[in-house]
C-alpha cells in the first residue's frame, strides 16, 4: 500500500472509527477504500465480549449490524462531492449463516447510487471469501446538505 493511501486510511479511521465511540468500542477498522469512489472495506475483529451465544462463540447480530452500518455509511461518505451529514434511513440485513467463532469479519460496502438527498448502498460481510457471505445488506442514507459537518 502506498504512503498516500495509508495516510488517507489513518485519517478516515480517526473520523469513522475513533470519532464514533460505538465503532471504537467494537474495534472496527477501515482497511481499504476504492478503487472507485464510494467503496469501503471494514473489519470487525473477533472478541469474546461480542459473542451473542457463549455456547457457540458466534458473534452477536448487533455487532454484525454495526459493522455493516458503519461500512455502508463510510461508503456513502466517500462518494459525496462535498462534506455533509449522513444518517441511516433504512438498513436491511439478511443473515445467511452464523459468523465463525474466533475469526474476524470483513464488510465490503458500495454506494452505487447517489441522489441529491438519498444514497443507496449494498454490502457483504464475510470471513475473507465474498462468495460465502455471512450477511448481505441493502440500505438508504439521507444526505443533509444544509447541515455541513463541523470543521468542514
């Protein structure tokens, strides 16, 4: 990875992960962007405190939902022509099979359509093989141009 992309990921992680306490508490990390605008890849490391069923060691669905929402929101933000507030309107997640205990979960999100007020996204969560997804998401995010982000 080149130095410029590495610096960009560090600044985006500061904004989307460290700047959002819930994302930081889960240990989310933005690991890639692009190559096209509106594409983001985030990782949720496996952590026993995120297990939903102690008997199986499977991650709680809420942690998976947060990963998908954060990846989708980041993809929307990366597709915007200028800084503005973004909020989830609707996020549908289909869980296809349980996450494997002990393994990190990766979410790859894409903002595939952007209008003046709404962004449309889709994402897959997997353990390294997108052809075997743990979950699929489709969602919409509202764009608020009249309320720019602080510091923008």
